[in-house]
């Protein structure tokens, strides 16, 4: 009952899924966040940023997704907007993609 009948009921086509080759964006130039001594002493902190990597590898639409200390948010955004990526690829073609990037501000140990 499930053999040829099921194939005929679904249009008679193949049950194979097409495969898509996907390659995530890769950072090729990275700017470190700039913070003053007072903010540095407030660490550690982690700011998770979501951003769009364009087909040309530029950053757009950067936004804080979550943060352990909002005082570090602007420094993280300022840094990632200067990053340059090798763009992501879908089936070998450059493609715009959203990525999440954690920016970690370490403790100064003071």
C-alpha cells in the first residue's frame, strides 16, 4: 500500500531533498572595543550582538541581543560595525546573513 501508491499520491516525484551548500560568514578584519579605564574596571561583561553581514562583507543592522552589563553595549556595537567579513555563501554565491557575535570584556583582576 505504501510503495507505488504513496509515490503516485504525492505527484509521483522523487522523495529526495535538494541539498544547499551553506558557508557562514568569516571575520577577516576585527576591531577591538575601545573602553576607558573606569569601564574596564567594571568587567567582566558579555554583550551578544546580532548583525547582518552583507553580500559584500560589510556589517549592517547591528543590535544588542543580550548583555550582562548595559554599560558595555555601545562599545561592543561601535567595534563590530567596523568589522569586515568574508561574506557567507549559499550554493557558492555571496549571500547576506545574520550572525550572532559574543563580545567578551574580561575582568581586569582589580
